[in-house]
């Protein structure tokens, strides 16, 4: 497949969903059609809603606050019925070492922040498959770049990672996360 770019735009949830929805992003993902990522506050999880992509969700059993999903060894991530294993070396100083390691069936990925501020999902065999710029937030659009080697599973995983709190992918973010973990009874340490 050839690559393409699309935007995810924040939407206001319906009146009945406002109390339970933290963020709702929608867009048209090229040949995969309409996609939505819904982050709920109770239960605190994110669900991918897309006809052309595998089903997926990401959650954390004791997410400390309303917002993006915490990422550590207890994070539950599933795409297409396959549960992923997520790892990270939070003490690494280089960006490649700080990236999230994701094992999804027989696929191995790394998710990291680039010097440009964009975040990239890399497959261990095919290289970079998606890149994101901006967002996610209630006010700004998120631009997703789907690179030629990507397939539906790659895109589904990348969209679910939009709901993940990735501040720890940078050294300053790691420092803030470490300080905050002291106040959260050590929760979030890998």
C-alpha cells in the first residue's frame, strides 16, 4: 500500500456521554475509512472504533487520574484480539533506549519520540510504519502519517498509542514522571 496522511479532529461527545468521555477523536484514514478513538473516564480506557481496522483497546488497572492512559508493565493493550506486552527502560538516556517496546503476537515494535517532537512507531523488520504530529488534546488536531510498509494492524496500534501518556519518552518527562510517582505510592514504575 502507498502511504497517506490524515487528521484526527477532537469532537464534542454527545450530552449523554460527556460525563464518561475524556476525549473523542475522529477522522478518515484513507482506504480504511472512518475511524474514532474514544478515551473514557469510567472505566478508564481507550477504544478504537473503525470498520476497516482491527478492534483494539488500551487501559490501565489503576490509572491515577482522568486523562491519557498510564504506560507501564500493567498496561493492557490489545489489537485484533491479540494482547501486547509493553516494556520500557525509563532510565535510558538515549531516545532509542527510552522508546516503548511492544510485542504483539510475532510482531516487535518500538514507539519513540523523534527530535522533531513527532512520535514514530517502528516495526523491527519493516522500519518506520507510522508517525504522528500534534495532539492528542481537546483543542488541537492530530496529524497521522501512514508510511508505505504499514498495514491495518500497524495503524490500529498507532492510533491506540495516541491514548497513552508518553511523557516518559523524553528525559525531562522521565524526571517529572519519577517525581510524580513518589506522590502516587510508586505507581507507574517499570
